[in-house]
C-alpha cells in the first residue's frame, strides 16, 4: 500500500472553515496510517483499520474528535443490527479504539487548542465486544493440560515445515502463558523492549499497554518471571537472528513476519490474526478438548490463576497484568476446588501447630 505524504501535525491548526475541519480530520487519519506503517504493521491491516475508522467517522454527527461513548454504543449496535459477526464487531471496535488511543497520545493538546474539545475514547470495557468468547467465563485449562500442551508444541517446532514462524508462534503463546501479556501488547514489542540490565532477571518494557478509558496507552515494565527470561534469551539469541539482518536493530519488531519492509529495511511486524490462528491450530492438534475455546486471553487468565495459586498476591498480579483496578484482576483468578481443599488443610495444620505449642 502506497502512503501519501502528509504534513506533520506539529502545531495546532487554525480551523477557519468547515473545509479546514474536514482537512484536519483527514490529516489525523493519514497520520494514524503513517504511524502504523512506521511500526511495521502490514499493509492489509492498515487498509482495513483505515476503512473501519472512516466508517465510524461517517456515522458521527461531527468530526472524529467529538466522538463520545454513546457514539461507540450506537455504532456497535448498528453493526449488530446489520448482522455482523461477533468477531467482526470485536475487530472493528479494536481498530477504532487503537485510532482514539493514537489521537489521545499524540494530538490531545493540538486538538483541544484548535477546537476546544477534549478527545475521549468512545470504545471502553462496557461496549467493546470480546470476540467469540463474549459472555463466556474464561476458566482456563488445568496446569497439567497447559504443561502437556506446551511440551508437545515445543517438541514439534523443530520438525515444522516452516521453522521460523512455528518458533515465533510458540514463543509468543509462551509469553501469554508466563507473563499474561495481551495479544496487542505482544505484537507491538520491539527488540529494544527486552531489558536484561534491569532488576535481578531482566524486565520487558510493554510500551503499548492498555490504558484506562480516555487516557491512551499505559506503558509498564514487568519482570521476566516464571521462566520468561530464559524464553526471551532463547528467542533473541537463537531464533530471531534467522529472520534477517534487522535482528541487531533495536527498533525492529520482536515478533516479525516473514516479509521485509524494504523502505525501512526491517521485517514487517506479524499481525495478531496470524498468532490467533496459530494458537487455534496447535490447540486442535495437541489439546483437542480445548479446540475452539483456547484464546490468547484464556492463557492470560491461566497466567493470573497459576501465579496466584503459587503465592503471588493480587496487588503484584495487578501490576503484572496492567490493570487499573484490583477488582478487574480478581476476575482473572479462577481457583480450583483442589486448591481450596489444600488451603483448608494447611490452615487447619497451622492452627493445630499453634494450639499444640500452647499446651
């Protein structure tokens, strides 16, 4: 996809006429596409994203910067009335949310200075569809199931018809399992985001974390616990260099596709749909009882539940997962009955020891 050169929105424009407002609106959409291209997002995804943003803009009664939650509600209700699949509605909501995160992060001040309007995020946790899993409780598989699944998956990577994407898909899913990353957070990682110099075991800089509504992205540094440090070292030392010479470029994507962006001289960033498909395919192969149910978000729930069961407190989990509210984190904890029984017996044992000591 050829991108038309656009003027940098470096200063707040003067909107003296309706045409000026239309031009400014188009310029913001162009800047969004340009930023996606510079991040290595595929041409196909940029085209789809732009189309959805334009569709949403046409549904508004004013320019894009005037959108509010009610506008997001109306758009998504109309999509449902038109018979759009749940996954399609979720995908469109995600693209619109990304566009408004972009506006809030880069141009909040310029838009306010030019229009007097404070940009808000029209897509939030209340109106955003959650893909095919909407309405379902994301109770994750057991420790034994997850361990066997990933053991079998990794053993198959070496014999895969295309080793590099197979290794990438395994690595990414392992990040979801061990650190609870969101899929978009994973896709936007660059090589420089691995900081082995920080902390005792290194930290991963998640620069595109999901922020609270209306506030753009929320970056965070997370320690590479739960075996993640060894996993990242394996990926960056043994596999990532085989994708191309950009492995030494700190701004190159950590998760590349097999395509090269010759304009920027680095790999094109892999898209989230490719990673979702890979997880679904491997689940059908190695854990068929979870076929159609295993998603990146289920592995995020598994990470939270397994770390909680291992003794991590809710506050630490909140920071790891990037939640704004502790109540959200608590919804990710799925304690199994055997864990409750174990906790009960351990509590009784402590009481007996104390009583025995008093005698």
